């Protein structure tokens, strides 16, 4: 009898301990905090680490990975497939691989490295990073061009809702621009690839209802650039059912245009950048806007007049780099360095013009974004050049005309440039390496001690997407249909 009593007590203690351990694990998993050992953009939650969780790495759009390789050997490649979609001029086309901006997101989940990428075959895909094997894929209504964002929901205890991808797509294959519903922004569970909610991008005077830009999450609010001309503020923790679907609570819609705009191009393809208490977003309307996250009011605006497609990274001196396409303007496209703490033309610290060579539907300037590291800034143009400049130093006795030809601005010091052919991809700088992609290939450069670019390797394939680096491997999607894992 005593032996039975002792065994009973031990069993009770054992199950109580297991229950306690389970509760502690549950609490640990939703206790999300910044990784103190590595980059401040990394988020650690128990056995789940967000390494690259949004376009250009973090909320300030200036982290592109770590430990760049010195070779572009193909370690593996995964066929992303193809899908039909509407082209720029309304034509029906077959699209292959990944498009613009199409950057891979990277997580570490229970000791395994995982990749997430949206593809032009209409699917968001999760892959094992070691061999490129697909774990799951979720089908959207149209091709996916842009990059998603990881959302860590600290308020839910449901496993499939804790970690999700907020992903945009084109409006819907075969869907009219005037359709009553256009669900081109969705939330997909990272656990099992199931849809959590979808959001209707409403019809406006804009010529698009796509979502190619990348949302960002600030204090559990999803801030999403919409191609109907608005910056959407959504609360994903409050959803309503519409038929078979859930939709997030719409907090506010902030316009990225004014009465000064001169066309129906209100397309916001760039992604919001956090700087201080504000988010900054460009728009095809020609404006760079700063919006206070709390009040949802415009607190900064600068009118360029050109089509602005890029995302603006924050520099080491808390300024923004704004790329300019050569469209709707008499002068050259190029790149601005802007200090949003100043007003009017005083906010322009310099402007660097790129060539006005035409390619496909573009007439010059920069379609993608710039990347920064310390004093270095890299960008590529439709003119075919990869540029390396010192964004801190000004070229003495030199100036450039603004895109509208109304002003003269200083120019930064050009350190080097290399011809790589026309491109809309965004190059990245990681340590002393630069990875630049274009329609003629993938280029790996070393920035030597004299701040000159030395070519280390090249891979021939056509790329519009943005590369990313992690642990001596480069991940980038191509228009040949494949996602490449490259390294040593």
C-alpha cells in the first residue's frame, strides 16, 4: 500500500511538472524580443528566429544579411514555375520565376533554416534552405512580384497565428480593375501555409490595385503601401468575417497624393521606411511623404514630380536615399539624399544623376532602391551602371540639376562604377562585398581598401529580384524560373 501511494505521488508530480514545462514553453514562444547577440533587426521567440523578415532586412531598410561568399557556385536551384498575368500594357503574358522586388525572407525554425518567397506562378512558397526542398505553397489570385513581411503576433496563443507572412500580389488574373473586390493583400500562416485573412484594395482613380510594396509592422499595426494611392494602417488582431474569409480592421487610409498631382499614376510601389516616429513612403504621384505613425498625419512631404518606385533606406546620419525614375520630368533620373528634418529644398543634401539611356519601357533613372553600409551607398540604373558613392562626402566644385531642372544641388563623391547592363534590381552591400543583379547576370564584387570595385565572380542569368545573403550563401530568384542558392 505504501509502495502504491509513493508511485501515485510520483506520477502526480511528473504530470504537474510536464504541465508547468508546457506552460513555460508557451509563454516563451510568445515573448518576442530583439536578439542581443546579432543584428537589431533579428527577432527571437523561443525556437523561432527571424533573420530577414522584411524587404531590405529591417524597418530602416538597411540590413541585407551577413557573411557574404567569395564565389557564385550554384549550390542548388529550385524551379519556382510560371503563371499567366497581365502585363504593363494590358497584354496577357506568361511570367517565370520571381520578379521585382522578390527578395527572399529567412528564418530559423527549430534549428532549421527556412526561406519564404513569392513567385510569379501565383504562389507564396516556403522552402528548406539546405537543399531547396519545398515545405508548402499557398496560391494567390495572381502573380506575386513583391516581398512579404514576417508578422509575429504576441497576442494570440494559436500556433498557426503566431507567425505569419503579410504578402501582396497583383490584383487578380482576369479580374477587372473595376471589380467590387480585389484581395491583393493577404496573411498566410508560416506554420502550415493556410490563409489567415485577406484585404480588399478598393478602387480609386489610380490605374492599379496591386500590392507590390512590402508592409511593415509597428506596434502590432500593419502599415501597407497600396497601389490605389494609399498607405493602409491595419489591425490584424481584430478581424471580421466576410463570407468564408476574414478581413483585418482598417484603422486608417493615408493618401500618398495631393491636388498637385498631374496623372492617374498614384501607384505606391515603394515600401514604408521607419525613421523616428514617422514612416516615409514614395509614390508614383511624384511625392515622398512622411506620416506620423500615431496621428496618421502628413508631417513631411517633398515633391520630385517623377515616378518614384524605390524604397528609401536610412543612412548612418539619419537621412533617406530616394531613387528617381526618368518619367514625367525634363531632366535626369537618379538618387537624392534627403534630410526629412528640414523643409523645402533645404532638405536636399545632394542629387546624383544617372544616364538617360532607354531600355524596354524605361527611359533612364533608377527603378530599384539603394543600399547603404556606413558611408558607402550602392545603386544601379537603367543606364547599365553599378555606382558606388560616399554619401557623406560632397564633390567639391561640382553640382547637378534637379530632375525638374529648377535647382542646382551638390553631388556626392563617386568612388567607382562598373557596367553590368540595364537593371531594375536593387544591389546590396554586405561587409566588403557588393552583389548586383541585372538582365545580363549576377555580379559579385569586392570593395577593396581603396573603395574600388573588383569583380570576384559572375553568373549568367536574368534577374529583377533583390538578392539576400546569409552564412556564405546568396539567395536570389531569376526570371529564368529558378530560385538560386549560390556560394562557395
